[in-house]
C-alpha cells in the first residue's frame, strides 16, 4: 500500500475573505467528493501562512477542524484526530505531504486532510501591496495498492541569514497590527532554486527529456512569476507542454499553488496517463519538489481517484538538500 491523492479541491468564493472559511469550504468539498466520512480522517495539517487577523494561537488547523466538524468527539477505542500547523512558506504543502505520508505508512491513520491558502489579515479581498490571491485549497491523502506513492522530498534553501519575507511593523501599525502585514519578494531568482531541486528529483527518478516529451512525466509549477514556466522548461530542456501551471484567472496563490497546478493537469487529462507527476513549489528564498506516482490505470479505464479531482465551487476549472 502506498500513499495516493484521493481528491483535491480549491475555493475562492467572493462572499468571504476569511482563510478559515475558504480553507474549510475547500476541505469539505474535497472530502464530500471523495465519498469519505469525516470519522475516517485521522489527521489535518494546515500549511497556509497568511491568515485572518495575523492569528498565532490556537493553531489554524484546530480552527478549521472545528469548522468542518472533524473528530470533535472523544470516544472510547477511537484515536482523536491529530491536527497541527506546518508552515514552510511556499513549500509548506509539500512538507505536509511527506509528513502525512509518514503517518499513513504506519497504517494507524487511514486518511490525512491537508489544507493551504492565504488571505490578507484584514480579510479584505483586495489590498494594495499584498501580492497573493485570497483562497483555500485541500488535498485528501489515503492509501492504494495500485499507487506508487510519493518519492523523497528535494529542497533548496538560500544560504546564510535571510531577511523576513513577511512581517508586521508594530511601530507603524499601532493598534491596527492585527489587520496589516508587510510582504516582500525574496532576493533570489526562484528559477535557479527550482531548477536545482527538479534536476535532483529527475535524476533520482531516472527520468529524461523523452519521458516528458511522451507524457509519461509531468512537472507541476507555481506559475505566478512572469516567464517562470517557460524559463524553467528551457533550463531543464523539457517540452513546455509537459510543464503545467494554472490559468491566469486563478490569480497569484501562494501556499495553495501546487493544488491549483495539480487540478489544472487533472482537468486536461494529463494525470491519467502520466507515470510520474513532479510537484514543485518555490519562492524567493526556497524551493522544494517531490515525485508522485499515481495509481496505475488499465487501458480504457479511468483512475479511481480521477472522479474526485474537481474544480472549486467558485467555478475554476529524509530530505535531499541542494
């Protein structure tokens, strides 16, 4: 049995600017479409960074857990749902995947629900100087006898001290500190670190340009930087059609970007035929990627998990270090 993606969903409904609500809606959609009971899910991990009112405690995962009614009752003979935040910037969701994979491998956890996404702390939909789109995303992971599972996580970090990418200037904010945040782009070109981790992953997986040209391998990219997708394909010497981002209408997601790229690849039917799907996430200070081997599909059959990889309700379609 290996870990597989059971379902995925995103939500960017316009009637709310709350990450708690957007992530909860994406999570419920994800679970409902998978036809999995909430009582079967033993873990919830939140990888979102920017949240309502700059809240630090309690963990956002616990607040989302309460909103969706996941494992709230302590019953004899049943382990309570384990929920926690895992924040690692743009790469947080990939770190959450390998963390959940470790628990699923033991058999003690049947399903793990991962959520990501970001909003401005004021919960206003559009704020000058805040670069990311409001939204939530969710992945439901489980086990499958026909899946190849996830590979090793490959990471690359900017060496030496790194200035904060987001902070609250308390002197300037005064009593309004819960509603404001300063965000800057990292100094490093994200393409450089992205190329490093993808090359490491591709080499370990034994892939070459032919696998990408034939559709046997796909690279999912956080295409929110102008020219990122094309530059990455050129640097890796792979066909641009095998490097999949997401539609401009999605905006600029941050921690939810890998889910948007994955859903885009599912929508156009590329995941069904691929043997290896490489997830990539990157920002100006770090990059990470890992390979995913979907469940095998017999000729003429659709993967069992394929029916649950749906668009959102708002109408949108050991670690290796470089």
